[in-house]
C-alpha cells in the first residue's frame, strides 16, 4: 500500500466552500501572513504548509463573497468543482451531508481525487460511506470543527480511517506512516490548529463530538442567555448583563483549560450560607445536570443519523 506524502507549499482546496471552509482558509492564511511578517522561515519547519488556495462554490453570490473576503489570495471556482480538485493536493469537503453523494459522484470527480487527501467535515457521514464514493487511491479522513472556528477559538476532532490488521479481524486507528505518510497527520493538525484547538480520536467518538463541540455552542448560549435574563430581571442593563455573563463563562472555561477541575472552581466559589450555594441548589432543583447531559445524548443520536438522510 503506497503512502500519501505532502510536500511543502501544497495546494489546499475548499470544496463546497461555506462558513467552515472560509474559516479554515482564513485561519491558515492569517497564520502564514503572521509568520511571514515575523520573519519565520516555514521552509525550515518539519510540518508541510499549504502555499496555494482554491475555493469551489455553486452560487455567484458565494463566489463574490469569497473574492471580497480573500481577494487574490484564494482562487475561486464557480461551477468548476472538478477542475479545482484536479489542481489540489488536499481537499476540504464542506457541503451539507445530503449533498455529499451528488458532489463526489459528479463527472470526473473520482479521478480528480485520486492520490489526494480528502478531509470531510460532514456531520454523520462516516469515513466508510465517503470511501465508497471515491477511488481507493483517495485517502479519506474526518474532521469535526465547530462554529467558534470563525473567530479562531474552535475545537476540532480529527479521525483517520480504521484498517483491518493482517493478523486480526479487529479494527484500530490507521497508522499514518502506512497509508497517509508521516507528513499527513501533522499537516492536518496544523491546519485545524490555526482555527483553535485540535485533537485526534477514533471515529466511533465523532457523533458524540458533534453533539458536544458542534451543538455545544448553542447549549452554552442558552445558559448564557438565561444568566443574562437573570441579571436583567435584577435591574442590570441588558448589554451589561450579557457582557458579564459572557466574560464569566469565558473565564471559567479558560480556568478549566489551564488545569482547574470544574468541581474545584465551583467549590471555591461556594462559601457556606452564601449566594452561590443558594443559586446552585435552585439549579439542581431544576435538574440542570441531567437535562444538559440528556441534550448531549439526544444530539449524539441525531448526529448518527445525519449521514443517512437524503
């Protein structure tokens, strides 16, 4: 089985370039420009970086938006998906899940993707489902970024295809040195690290990640809105209450990311007989923990069926 090796200054194509494709392109371009201004020599780095950028769309208004946003930095292809993919080394597939088959089965696309790395960001579409639509010579991986990627504060979970061991019928994460080449994994990680954090997990976890990371911002915003409403009810101006709530949530999240346990933070704020413990008891009366956990469970179940919807 041959390796897919990415050279430096490879071509990155956003196929069906929408919100997420634009976020990825913007993050990567900003990183490269910042490095150039700071005098960093990417040629001396081990991880290959893209040097040419393409974006494919089907609507004229989308093409105009991309051209307005990126100017000459990104070559925009209108109704020319196959032509763009033919020129790419790495293809980021960002269409709606129900349009996946139509795009990948279009004339010439199978051949255009041969020898390329196809990164799918489609919720619910498994690697196996996508592999069935492309040539065996196409390397397929999945990535699940989320909405905060638009402001470079996203969370992306990446999965490589499972492969059957010659001596076993069980499956495990593919060794990138066998199928994707040693340069591929760090290159993919670098791309998504430009729009936030990135980590690798087995594909079996991606539906839960879709619920937790993909739907999570909506769940967090419901809590933020509720905290804001509480502040307004107690006399605070709306804009002030919203800023206080948003910064409080951001600060608490940052403390967790820097190593503090949520229970430790909660306990440190909950003084005996104080306002925090009183408020927490009201939240527990409303079964907030199980309600939020069940929301993740339900979103996961729905995510698992997205790939089969037409």
